[in-house]
């Protein structure tokens, strides 16, 4: 039987925090109806999640088989590598504004436009690499707004560790976290290489020591969509 396909529409929202128009990709399920309520999954690296991660097709399948709850997926594409670093990197010059955009501009816009539950526990953030870092840092700052985070091979530095260390509202967060055993020499956007495995294991030890609902796994592989894409099957099912 043919699985009904959801729709992916492009939309733009004006951000006062960032002083620019932000493009959005919005996935609505095939049987979308204003009579139902929906959970939200917001993806940094938005175009990558739809094109390389094929997240829309996966959602179609799971929703058809009723294996996940009703879900709207919002992808936020980055313009280029520099734009991505400015917004996602903890030291990026627009990072604080980007995090405020997610919490104070994007969420009210989505809650106004779609029939959402309007509760933190039904809103999730996902990202890979720096996108995962931005997702985690946003949830740590706004745990009442975003109750779930899916981290695929996040970039971890002292600032990230420090934020996790200081985080106290642990009962509000649910975290899914994966890293590849081959991610020992990852080329970062500043041209250097970094041992993501080591820093992610440190992060995992710290997260495990807190009373956060937390899932961690290491896959055999490196820092690429070859491994993140198949992992989405488990990630979506586990978190939704």
C-alpha cells in the first residue's frame, strides 16, 4: 500500500532578534487537520535533515504505521558555513540572538499558526555537529520551552560543559545523544581538527551524573550523514 506523503512548504519569518528574514521548511503530515494537536520537532541544519536525513519520508512512514505521535517538523536552513558558525557556535557573534529567536520568536509563531500542545515536553530540538550544540544550549537556557533534545555528534567545548554543569532544572529535559567511535579527528569550520569522541564522552559522563532522562549510544562510524541518517529511525521513535 502506498504511504501517504506529507507536504513540505517553504515559509519565512521576520526575526527582530537577528534583524533578518529566516527561511523555514515546514513538514505537515499527510492527514494534517486543525482538529488534532501536534508535537513540534525543530531542526537546525534544516535542509540537511530533509534532504540528507530524509526526515519527512521517515515521519510519513511512522505516522502511517502510528508508531509516533502527531508531529510537525520545522527545518531551519543555514545560508552558508559562515552563517552557520555565527548562529550555532557557542562563541558565534549571533549565537545568543539565534537562541532567543528560537525561544521568543519561532515558538510563538508556530503555536499561533498550528494546533500545537504549547508545552515544553512536546517541543524538541535536533541538530548535527554545531547544530546539535545550538539545540542543546537552547534547551539548557529554555527548558520550559523545549523539553526534548536530539544530539547527533555535537561539538562540545568548555562553554558547553559549563552550561550543563550549571543546569539545575533536570526534571524538565529529555536528551538523546549519539557519537561515532571514528570521530576522533573531525575537521571543524575553523580548519582545525578536533577529537569529538573524547569531548562527547566527557559530556555523556556529566549528563549521566545529573537526573536528566538521558539516552546515549556510540555508533561505529564517522562525522557524516551516512551514519546520522539511519540513526534518525531510532531517534524519532524513542523521542516521539
